[in-house]
C-alpha cells in the first residue's frame, strides 16, 4: 500500500512539476507576515510567528494558466461576535 501511494505521489509531482514550481515561486516572492494564531484551527501546528500565504484567487489564476480547474472555498475573515 505505501509503495503504491509513493508511486502515485511521485507520478503526480512529475506530471505537475511546472505548476508546482510556479506556485512555489509565487509563494517564495511574497513577504512574510505575522502569523495570527487566532485564525488557526490548530494553532500549535507551528512554533513560527511568521508565515507566507497565497490567496485562493491567485492560486486559481496560476492553475487556470495550465488548464487546471479548481475550486477554493474561502470563508473570509472571522468576525468576533458583538459583545
């Protein structure tokens, strides 16, 4: 089972390496921002206080250039309840 999964992963990475590279380069070019742990479903997954993000709209633009159709669900910013 594990060998099959590794083979599938390797095949997908090889098939989409150009797309992966473009997404990575776009992310690399974005500046680091302060990580807001309040927006994290699991705030302890990283000890870093900084992060880089790539918005869903930009990701879709990159994928569309390569003929990849995708859907990104964006719940928007969390709004604290009124007190």
